[in-house]
C-alpha cells in the first residue's frame, strides 16, 4: 500500500491478506516458543522467524513491483482518431 499504485476498488483485499499472514506468522511464533521450551536447540528458530519476516518486508518496501500499464497495439486506432472521425460527420449549427 505504501509503494504500490492507487486502487480504485480500495485496499480491503490487501489488508485482509496482510492480516491473515500476520496472524499465521504469529501462530507459528507461538508454536516455535512452545517447542523451544521442550528442546533448547530450537531457540534459534524463535529468532530466525521474525528476522526473516522483517527482511522479506524490507525487500518488498525497498524494491516494489510496479505493474505497467497495458500498451495499446499499434494496429488499433487511438481514441483521439476515433473521436476525430466521429466529429467530422457532425453538423453543428444551422
């Protein structure tokens, strides 16, 4: 949302996906904490999960993927040419 293009239909879908991902990552964090209580060798994963998520989020913010607009094929006339042809046939005035 910060570095992306404006969406006419809003950001509800993006916010919902972000909320589900955040919730899922938090649940995984709770599972890692519970498993690290039983086995101290798993403590490293408690730190790797938030660091990796932070790194991925920074990459998304630093290198945004900008969608390019669709190019009009050259064999199709432009909208200006279409309107020019339409206005030629109009008889305005007397």
